[in-house]
């Protein structure tokens, strides 16, 4: 038996990517969803996704979906896991590889988002999702929380300049719990990944709060030492 015969006799499955697209806005971590346009589950809320082309990698397929939906390229994206239950998609035998992405909402192409019929939902107030997409979101949240424990993820989600309170609020949205302001400030500043600017944001208090920005090239030794203690 030749290699060609082996391939011809093997089952053929569809391979797709689903993108769990996170954004941060109005002190809330949000998820981008759209209403499915075809049966089965037509009209149900769904993650953004599509089939992987014959001439592209899984990463390129996910990047294509993100660009087509949000108009953004070169954004942070990480693979979560594969979902391969035989009956996960009533339409056929589809193996889906899930990626999560961190999107600066203020930079999105609103025309593309609206054209797709997509909508941002707070992660703690999501509609019912089709198929196994709720499990995909749950596992992506765990992956994001793990990353946020070792990296300052504000670089991907906040504006270029921000206060420590805004950074802490982002972390509280990610971990869905309050963090001690003093301990968070001490921990974050000890990493020496932020540069304090000589200007303040006066919208948070009369006294004002100093603005910070990320250093251009963080030291490699500091890239994995955040380990935020969320019990603080």
C-alpha cells in the first residue's frame, strides 16, 4: 500500500478556527460576538471563526478572521486548545482550534465590525452561545488569567498612557474580583516595566493621578515575574 492509498482511505475532517476576541472598555472586559447567519443555529450568538484554507496555517487563518472582522493586524493572539467532540457541530465533522486575541477596542474598524453584525458584550453578561462556544470562552478566560499572572497585559488593551488605577481596574475585570490598591501598585512598580510621565490625569480625583506608559523594550528577566497575587 502506498502513502497515497493511505491518505485516500483515511477519513476527511473539516478544520476550523474560532476566535475568542477580548477587548476592554468602560472598565469592563468584553467579548466580541456575532449572530450566526446560517443553519444550524441561525441567529444564535457565536464566536467569530471560519474554516482553515488549504494554503494557510491555523495562525494565519485566525489572523485573517480577526483582520476581516476588526480591521486590525499584528495583534496579540494565542492558541487555547482544540475542540474535537464528534457531535460538536451538527453541520458535519468539524475540528475547531480556538485562539484568544486581545483587541484595543478604540483602534477597531467600526465599519467592519458593524458590517459583520458583531457586538461587544461584557464577559460577565454574555448571551447564550451556540454549540460548545461557552466552553471555548471559559477556557480562553483561564488562559488569559494565566497570562495576566505572568505578564502585564495592559500593553495590548489600554491606551498608550494610563494611570495605575486604570491598570488595576483592567486586572480586576480580568480576574473578576477586587485587588488591593496598595499591594497592586507596589507589585507592578517593582517590575520596572512602567515609566511614569510628568503629567497627570485629573478625571479620577481632584489631586490627579500620574500617567504611565510601558517601557519600549522590557528586560527579558522581567517578562515572567509578575505573578499577581489575586488574593490581595
